[in-house]
C-alpha cells in the first residue's frame, strides 16, 4: 500500500467554503476529506458533510473526529449510515472520546470503558447489523447491503484509549507527525489487537497534522504553533493519569512542562496565544513543514514506519496553495 492523502477543513462559516476546499482537494488527488465535530466552536458538521457528499464524487468523507458522548451512539450510527447512502458508500468514521465538543459544554471526555462499549455497538449498527442496546434489539433495516463497510478509526494517545483502538477499531487516528511517537502509538494499539485475536497488521494508521509548504520556515512555524498546543491538551490528561515517568515516550510528554494555559476560543486558530510556549523544534517534529522536497522526505519517513494516510489540518494561511503544492509536487511522488 502506498501513502494516501486526506485533508481536514474546519466547519467554519460560510458553509460553501468547506465544500469549495474539499472539491478542490479532490481535484488535486486527495482521497479523503475530513472535518471537525465541535458544534459550539464551529457549525454543526453533519449538514456540511451532506453538502460535501453531493459536491464530490470519489473522495471518502468523515469526521476527524466525532465522539459518542455529545451524540447519542444510535443517532451517530444512523447519521453515518444515512450519509453512506447519500454518498454511495464513501463514509469513513474518525472517533475519539470527545475533547472540545464536550469540554466547551461543561462535560468531560467519555470514560474509556464506556467509550469502548459504545464504539463496539456503533461499528455493528451503522453497518446494518443487529445489536442489543438498552435491553432492546435494534437494527437499521434500511442499510443497503451492497455498500462497503464504514471503517471506524479511533483517536487516542494513551495506553487505555489505544487498547480500545486495537480491540475495536479498524485503525488509529494520530494527531502529530513525529515518527518516534507514531511508532510507539501503533505498537501499543497493535499489541492489544493481537491480544484480542485480531490481525495487528490490518490496523490502519492515519497521521493528522498541519503542513505548510514554503521556503520561509520561520513563517511556517508561526502558522502551526497552535497545533502542538492542541496536542498538549490530550497530553495533560495522560500525565494526570500516568505521570511524567511512564511507558509513554518522553518525546510526547516533555514539551508540555512549559505549557501555561489553553483557550478553546482559539482552538485550532493560527496565532493562538496558548501556542507561545511551543518551540521551533516541536513545530518541526509534530508538523510537516518546509519546501516540497523537505515535506516529501518527512512523508517518506512516516510511510516507512507504517503510516497509511497523511491528513493535512488545513488551518494555516494559503489553503489553496497548500492543496496545489501537494497535488502538483508531493502526491505524485507516492
């Protein structure tokens, strides 16, 4: 398998912008189109995915990531099954425990055991198989059996969430592009897959990170400092549970020691104040920056450690230019 490419576009108003960018990405050879699912910070994403499904023809679509907390699991499954019908079998699900979508409305991420229980049901239910839920036998009888399965890719950083990805998921969503951490995350998830009697090699690896293609590396770093700060949110949760001295690699935990605060009002925004503690080195490790040659070199390194898809978080300046640089100079190399 060669590396495939995806892009994540924020569900910011106006809605036509998301549609325009995903359609452009499809024309540049991107196979996957993603959006966030955080209904307070941005627009509600399901109607936007419906528009995207109608505006594209080959691109697979989904959330990077949704969660089974703000959305009732049966509603989430039905939503995906419906979009799968509308798009003629092009949906892919990215799902996590819920960060900004939950915290901004005063809820915590879904607890790991409950997360696993809900995912196991959603995966069966959205693909048209009968489930038992709330002591009832349920089935989406209208699911078209000839459509391909909707895969479920699970986001996580810590051992417990990654174990769920290994036992239940079809793959792992990793929000950072550091090969050392990516390898540790996949090894952790694959170990659980194997223990559960599943094929560990079948577990897909999706790496998500901003990418800015430019010779001006200083400017590129300024545009992505918000991203390691966003990752630090999840890392703080891990440190609370596991401490600084644990099996989790230092490459992932050390950088948050300098962190001061996080403001969801600036979640995924270029220039976010909470990104000020992030060093140049961390920007370079966690993102894909530089000119087209340098970016391709880093992507080949990621491919060599088993990454199946690189998904660009398209939240930096010059969105059309980024898509064009990938379409013309980078994707053809893979």
